[in-house]
C-alpha cells in the first residue's frame, strides 16, 4: 500500500478488518461491486461519482495482485520545468487517486 493517502489507508484498513471478522460482509464485498462501493461511500461520508466502480479481489496462496494507479492524461503531466522544480524541492507534487485497492486475505500480503 505504498504512495497512498492516510485517509485511503484508513478506509482500507477499516473495511479489511470488518471483512476479516464478518464472513457475510467479505462475501458481499467480493461478489457485489455496488455493495463494495456503498461500503467505501459510508466510510468516506460522501457519495462517489456515479461512474466510479469499486472492485474487491481476494488473494490466495498462489495469486497476488499489484494495483497500478491510472496513467495521467497528457494535459495532466508535468512539464520539464515543473519536473525540475519537483526534483529541487521547489514544487509540491500531489497525486489524486480515485479508486481504492483492497487486499482481503487470511495470509500475509506480499
């Protein structure tokens, strides 16, 4: 869960903890994307855009998942000057993520 915002990690941790204790909730998250979205919205205290989707997957002993962030659109990419400013510490870089990656497992996540 690197490069995530504290609020995102907190929401994931709450949902994972509940899913580890409540088999029905875990099953609902895994099998019903609308229920997963509703659970995230409840934790956020606000509705997500109607076009947003939440997908929950469960790792197994022989399958692990790596979630990559969405690629920035051409208009959202930094210019060479902005990249140099970031490298020099003169510009604050913020990445906004829309979706959450949830790892629900009974063993260690890689």
